C-alpha cells in the first residue's frame, strides 16, 4: 500500500557540481526536495521506489533498476558517481541509471536516506496512460508500506529561450499539474493529455500517472512545496502523506 510520495523535478542542474556558477538559482527547489523526502522518511516505509523518465523504456512497459544500480554525471562533465540506495555485495548487472534517476539517487544521498531499501523504475515518454495504471498498482502492492520518489519535469516551453521554445499552452499545463500535485488529485493526473505533454516536452507525465494509479484509494493528501519555471522549464515539488 502506498503510504507517502515525494514529487521532485529531475534536471541535472539540481546537482550543484553540474550547475556550477548557476547553482544558487535552484537552491529553493533543492530545499523543497529535501522537505519532501523528509515526509517519506516520516512515513516509515518498508520500500522506496524511485520512479522517473527513462529514454530506454518504450511503450511496452517500464524498466526496473535494482538496489545498488550505479549512475554518473560524467556525461555532464562532472566527476560524480551515485548509487541507487545502499550498495550491495556486488554491482547489479544491467544498464546504469538514466540521468533522471541518477538525480533521484543524488537527492537521496544528499539527505542520507536510510529509512528503507531503494529500487528504481524508469518510464518512457511512449508509455500510455493505460499502461501507467497497472504499473502504479503493482508498485503499491510491492510491500505493506510503499513510498515513491517520483521524478519528472513539466513543460519545456515556457519562454522563447526554453528548450522547446515558447508555447502558450505550457503555462496552463504546468498550472494544472501543480494544482493536481498539490491536491493529490489522482483523477486529474490520470487524465493528463499524452499528446499535449509530448508536444510540450513534459517528461513527468508518465511518472505522474504511475503515481496516480499507485495512490488510488490510499487516502493521501498533498502539499505543493515549490513551483517555478527557471530556464523556461516547469518544475514542481510536492509531498503526499
């Protein structure tokens, strides 16, 4: 059963070593992420699953990452490695963490997470809402007390300098996502328009819909801790408990 969730953005710029001189610009987002993770720890979960965007995952379903899977920010010019949860006796076989889940691993390391074992789940942009639902329900059944760290960015089209240029639909989309996350409105998240999200380059759509399915019937309430659009990309932080 899902007992808590933290929703955080996942740009590599959250990592100060990657952001370098621009690091202070996301200090408020980092602080909000730490507060959201505190809500997860307070829920005393038996298992934490980190759910985030994954370019390796296709329409057929999410990709699983076992505890201890390594990740790295070397692709961003930074000599920084991370690991998903506590390291085991050996490095798990399989691919390393995609960048969004590596950001999640970094967030957990930053707060010295030790409240529960950690696993990962990568969801691709092509994962339809109909496939997000069973993935979310399966996560909720993984343990007696399950917590989720859900990673994903909103639209990337808020300004002319944004990665996707300016799209007038972007701000209303992000506003609705922020409202739904703050209200723990699972129906609204499940109803997000897949095509619109793809056109607005909103990487969080599939992870948010997995969260919506996992939380259905759990009776969780939400708080929106942060919402802004630095660099023309919509970022939101929320905590459900």
